[in-house]
């Protein structure tokens, strides 16, 4: 009997306790034999599916067993294993809970089509999430999910996303210009301690006719003359805002004249 066959045979006949101890550090031969052990339990299958030594063939065998696949932990382990056959992982990703979908979609080492599939499943799941779950996701979500959460109807979800360290100014400017963004969300952005002092954000808010007028007027004081001029010439700028911009420009010109005299 070859060494490989010997290891497989030992795994097929090993008692439950020995399997639990040996599987985490065992090689692929032992894992393959363990799958044929009549004493194998769900716990053992999960350990095998998580093992770095599990080969694509071992993971495929697990994926073909309907009894083993009833376990959520087994499905999750197969999807997250870097050696899983791509077709198998793609077929199982839709069964993951939202937290695991986030982890898969957020892992840059995940097979790209699988990551995209996880992102799609997560986006499809968003309407079903509770408020607290959306808030948690908002604070940690990646760029694929951020735009959807930023237009959520709940101010608390929008607030959570605004604190997300991955949110960029450019993404926020895109949100400000999105027709689906509610005036209340624009107000949140304008008052948010992380974003309210950024010139590009203030300018984008002022240019949006859906930004509440009181908020837009409050943004003008810190704008440059160039930005005030652009806002005054924007055909979509409300008349009151245009007049205020022109008044501020006149005052700025007068102050320059006084300094020059």
C-alpha cells in the first residue's frame, strides 16, 4: 500500500475524536479519506471545507453531497475557499447572509466574477435588511454598495455612510447630483462635520436646485469669487441664490477697490 493510500485508509477508519484533532492540520490525502468515514459529522465536513489543504476535488465532492450542503457553514466555507471550483462557488454565493456577502465582495483576492456575484446578491438583499443592519453595512460597505445606501430613505443610514472611511469626495459629489437624493440627505451632507468644510462639496450642494434654499444660502459665505460667479451664471440656480451671489461679488469688488485706493 502506498503512503497516500495508507493515509486515506487511516482517515476512513479513524474514530470521531481523532478526526476532529487531525483534520485541521492534515494533508489532502487524509481529508479525501475522511470524506468516506462513516463516522463523519457536519462538524468534520466544515473543518475539511475550511482546510487550506482541501483540493478542488475535495471541495467538489462536498458540494455534490446534498446532505452536507444543508449546513450554512459548509456553504459559506466552500464559497470562501480560494480553491473551490468556480462554478460551485458561484452557485452557492446567493445563499450567504448579508455579512458574508459583504466579506466576499470586499475581498480583493476573491475570484472577480464571484466578487461581482456577491455584490449583486448583496444589493438585491438591501431592501430586506433591518434598519440596524443597513446602518452597520453603511459604516463598512465597499464602493459597490455605498451609492445605494446613500439614497436610502432613512437619515440614520445616510449618516452611517457619511462616516464610512471609503466614501470619497467624488462619490459624494455624484450623490449630490443624483436626482434620487432627497433634500433631507443634502441637508445632512451640508451639516456633516466630515464633509461640510470641503469646498468641492459645498459648491456641489450650492449648484443643486434641490438643496434647501436656507442651506444653499449658508454655503455662499465661504465660496470663492470664481465659484460665486459660476453659481450666479448657472441657469438652474434659484433666483434668490443668484441675487445673493451677485451681491457678494459686488461687495468683494468694493473691498478690493478700498484696499487699492
